[in-house]
């Protein structure tokens, strides 16, 4: 699964920064039929976790109501230079991960 992450390259200490992630995933609800009338199996990203220097700062538990290629935005306080790590898993057990570095200035 491909993902596009947007984290500011730099921030001031204590600044509230926007974090954005878009994950390429079909997000099958389990209700859509194929050409033979059988339903495609449900397969959605059900968990997304973001960590900032190892500490969890955001968690999303998603369901079948989320659109294909989910896009999420949240905010975090920049307190020190380091790395944001994003990890997600779907119903089929497929996992994905992405990283983004940030430099925090005094």
C-alpha cells in the first residue's frame, strides 16, 4: 500500500503542526457485487497509528464507512526534532508503514 505523508520539515518548539496522510487502498465494504453477483470480501484499513519519537500521538479505528484512499489530518505539538512513524493494517492482514522527519528549532 502506498501512502503520501505531509509533515512540515521544520517547526518551532511548541508549535501546533498539521499532519496529513493519504493511503492508497480500495477500502472494500463487503457490499459491492462482482460481475457474477458475489460480493467482494470486506477489506478496509481498520487501524492507523502515528507515533512521534516513539510515543503514540494519534490512533484511528476505521470501519467500512470510510471512502477509498482514506485521507486523514490531525495536529501535533512539535516539541523536539525526530521522526513521525505511521503504521496501518487492513482486514486482510496487510500492513503498511511510512516515516517523516521533522527538525524543531528553539
